[in-house]
C-alpha cells in the first residue's frame, strides 16, 4: 500500500502552561497540529486554545464528550466558537448523540471536524464485559466505528494496530488518527501496543499523535524533525 499523507500531532500533555508554550515557540514553522486534552483544557480553558491558535497551530481538542444528545450538541456549539479544527466524542454515546454533535458542528462551524473515539485502549475483554459489553474489543471497535461513521463523524481515533481493520470498513475520506506511536528507539513509556511513525503511515494513518517523546526530549524541535523524517522514510 502506498503511504497516505500522514501528519504529526503533538499531544500537549503538561501540567503547566508556560513550559508548554515555551516548547511550542520552538516548534513554530515545523509542526502544524497540537492536541489539547483534558489536563490542560480544564486548567487553562479557552484562553489556552486561543493562545496556541494565535501562535499559528491548528488545534485538536480532545475532550471525548459523552452525555445526552442535547448537552453534547450545546458543548459542541461552545467549542465551535473557538479556533478548534478537530474535537472528539465517544462513539459509545450512541447514534443520536453522534448525530447531534455532527449537526451542531455543521451548523455553527463547518470547519470543525468531529472525531469518534471507539473503545479506549485501556479496555480489554474482561473490563469491557464488566461494563456489560460482551463483544471482544476488536468487534466492539468495528461496531462503534461503523456507527460513528454512519452518524457523520469525519474521523476516528484508534490504535495503530486497528488501522488495517478499520481501513477495510470505513470510507477513504474518514481520517484515522492514531496515538500509541513511538519513534524508532524511543522509550515506550507505558504504551503497550505501539507502532513507529513509519509503520503507522504505511498502515494508513492520516494523523499520528505523539506526546512524551517530543515533550521530554532535550531538543523538542529535533525530535519533531526526526519523527517527520520517519513518516517520510
Ligand atoms: O505521550 P504519548 O505519546 O503516549 O501521548 C499519547 C496521547 O494520546 C495522550 O494524549 C493520550 O491520552 C492519547 N491517547 C492514547 N491512547 C488512546 C487514546 C488517546 O495514548 N487510546
């Protein structure tokens, strides 16, 4: 399979804003996308989103929304007023919730792509069963991916090991966004099922999400360049 155009997203998972902004200053012009998750969003909120956007980065807001459809739609409308390009919701919130999120984005900010999260990679068959889900995780991932796509999401967040399976069942235009990426030779931290940037790009990932290997690097800009080089390799 020929490689798709695969982009790098930095997961900005840090406890304090200043060191995060300092790292981003050094990445201007080298990196396009930044993922802001709950840790930073709950502390620094919309102001951080505006600040990172004003630095020239595109923003993926990883809030993994899950609530009744009306509440999720209202939350999407709040986010749509911010310079955010991608936002996550839980596909397990059901068809009505997914459609409400997608419609709210279309209505308020058509440039905002809603992405579906299927089964968190922290789940295994036993922990899924404890929540009443008897399907094997990979079948539940497939089921939720199909549901999310039919509900109108523009992308799915998945493990790199699920790319092959999902590429076979979702349309080409649906973006696959994959964390669990480690550059060749880097520490895996606690990530278990990992791929290198090159392997993920080869498998059909559209966006790879990398946090600690860049944030903890002595030279984050050099780490970004190494990863971009690996994607193109
Ligand atoms: O530091 P690291 O590269 O492991 O960061 C990966 C990012 O992707 C984190 O923000 C983490 O929450 C997120 N993520 C993940 N695995 C998933 C879903 C999201 O690592 N299954």
